[in-house]
């Protein structure tokens, strides 16, 4: 079993948590965007899977890291596909990572403020909450669409401060995206952790710059 990750819990008031790849298995999202969407897009446009995949990758590269990239309306309009309806088709792959519920319950007993902080579109968050029981564990849910900037964009944390009071020296943030963590580090969020294997079907990532969680049990003690 992976060993405990030492944290000065008494120093932490707020715990910000990413959703996809952090609390939920990223396999759903990877499967959806890299396999299911190209398949459906190919069928709709009478092109090959490879052609569809190339088109989607090109669209994706031009917006990556921006709010548009995370925006379902953007994809629905650009591709003329009902993205949410397609997500429902493969929703059986939406899964909470191991020991996440135990961890959230533990944070509650420690009296921490628990904030879901996601780049996912509100409709995507709602869809996930309708398949897995997660919503009730948060004090509040904030999406980057509420803020107007993606988590990896400059000014995100300053803008977040208008929505949520927090002290960066007493905040923890867990996210599987290094650009997002780098941005948080730069403005001084003190306790940063990442995830060693965001997608359960992919290899363990190289996470040298941040302490990585293998199993949330490592944070429960
Ligand atoms: Mg993530």
C-alpha cells in the first residue's frame, strides 16, 4: 500500500479539488473525446474515423487551455453534434476514484471547507453528478465558466477571490493538470498535490514537480 503523505492539516482551511482526473477517473473523458466523439462525428459526416479524429484534434489544438476548449456549447456549435447527448451514451464509464468518498468524508470531520474547482462546463458537471453521488460532499461548486477564465490562465485565482474567500497560505489544491498547478503555485497556493494516474487505463505519469496521490487513503490518517 502507498505510504501516507504528510500534510500539516491544522494549517489548512480550504481544500480546492479538481473533478476530472482528480476525483473522477479520466478514462471517461479520454474515451469520450478520443474515441466516441470521432466515431459519431465520422458517422454523421460520412467520413472515416481517422479523418474525423484528425479534424477533432485540429479543433482541439487551436483552443486547448482556453475556456472554449472546456465549453460544451463551443463544441456543440463547432461540430454540430449534441455533445451532452453523446456523453450520456458512454456514461457508464463515469467513475469515482478509489477512496475519494472516504477522503471527502474525512475532510468533513476535519471541518475543512471543500470546494470543487473545475474547468468542466456546468452541463458536464451536472451530467456527472447525475451518474455518481458526489455533489453533496462539497460546500460549493465553482466552474471556470463562472469565473470567466480557465484555471491555467493568468488572473484566475485573483478572479476566484471575488467568488470565494480563501487564504492562499492556508489552502490546499489537488489537480491532475500541471499547467493548472503551476498557475496556482505562482500565486502562492501553499499545499499542492497531483494525481499519479488520472486515467486508470493509462500508465502512471511522471509527476516529479508535485507530490502525487496514488490512493486517497494516503491522505486519511
Ligand atoms: Mg482534471
